[in-house]
C-alpha cells in the first residue's frame, strides 16, 4: 500500500474514535456497537484510516481484527486524545460518577492491585457503574510525563525517587518483614543478622521506583544482599521462597493472611531495625482541580486507607 503521508491533512475525530474502538474490541461489529454506528460506517472509516496512515492497521483473523505494529504504536496516542475529548465534553463545574462513562487509569504495583483494586471495584460498582478501572505499570523515568499527558490519572505506592514537581498525598506507613519457607532452614529459629547476610535472597523489581527502596535502605545500613532471583511480583516470589531456602524482604501489607494462607511460607521479623516506608498518591498539577480527578483521588484514598488500617507486624 502506498504511503500517503504528504499532503494528507489532519486525522479527524471519527477516525480516532474508530481506531480506539477497534483497538478496544478487536471486532468491527462490537466497535460499531460501542460507537453507536453501523458496521459499514466502521468499515468505511477503517478504509480511510488505511489510506491516511499508509498501513493496514488491522488484519482479519477469523472474527477478530488483529492490530498491526503501527496500530499498536498509535494506541497510547489515541487513548490520550479520546481522554481529552471526554474531559472537554464533561461539565466543568461538577462530576456525577453515577452518570459518568469513562475509564480511569492508575499506576500501581502487584501489591496495590491485590490490596486496593478489589475494594475499589466494589466502590465503582455502586458509585460509578458506568466507569472502568485500568491498572498500568509505568517506569519511573516516564511517570511524570505519563501523568502530565493523561496516560495515567494517578500513581499509588512508595514511588521512591518520583519527580518532586508532582503533587502527592500521604496514605500511610507500612513495615517490612522477611518471608521464608515453612519447611526451610529459617523456619525453626529466629533469623539473626549474620543469617540474613549469609542467605540468598529473592528481590521483587518494581517499575514504579527509580531505585529499589529496600535495597537502598539496607545499603545505608551497610547490608548487602546476595540475590539469587529477581522477579516482577510477590506471588512468584512467595512460590520461589516456599520451595527453597531463599529469603524475600517484603512490605508486610502484601502478606496479611493472604500469601501466608496460599503458600507454605511464613513471616519472620527482620533481625535489625529497619523503620517504615510511606505509601503515597501522586498526580500531575494539570488535573488537580478537575472534578472527576478529585473524585477519583478521594475514592482511591478511601480504598487505600482500608488496606493500611489492618497492617500489623508479624
């Protein structure tokens, strides 16, 4: 297909809305339903988009329309445009969650998803039934840009090293503890500082932090872990710990009775004074006074504080 970039003019909102609907649904019929138009209208818009971008954008596979790399690349830009259009379309003076129909995007770790999102989903079901939640992992290096551009509404977590120009709100503190196997060498006796230094460890890497806050705190105390395994979430870490003599240093909030009841692991105290970490909400000043954003912040804060309230040391 010939590329028609030169002299092609500007993409219109019909094309952008159709592209988003096809990316969201992967189906012409469902995209038409989402847009409230006919299937031929979607097909005609897709034809225009193919000519405009010089790319097939979607390739049929059975009943599905699979996006090309170019369509996937356009996805975040299209999401941003449609979010801004929705903001323009909403009344500026108030936000009615019961009548709203929009998506909120929140950056959080696996801990945040597990502990906050279930309660948040329940609140949305009763207070904002037409709205949806999408969670994302965004590298710390791009967090400020993503919040400014509307690629995400909020970020929740420790967020160590976050850009200081971002607005923030303190949610609470949490303690740090050790997770060990109930069958391993560390299960039957108190863990000492020498034990901790000699052991092999599992580290959960988090995109939301520019540095690992646990590692940095340990280094400040002159403690260097010998790491055997880096993983992306605490559930994988728990399973690895259950089957080895590895130690995982984790926020106590991730545990509660959840992972301990799911895996043969237990919590034991750190063998030295470590202090607390602070959990925060972060957002960009651009959306500070937006009524829908204010509602979202208050709602996430309520759900997060329910999580913080039942934290306790092992």
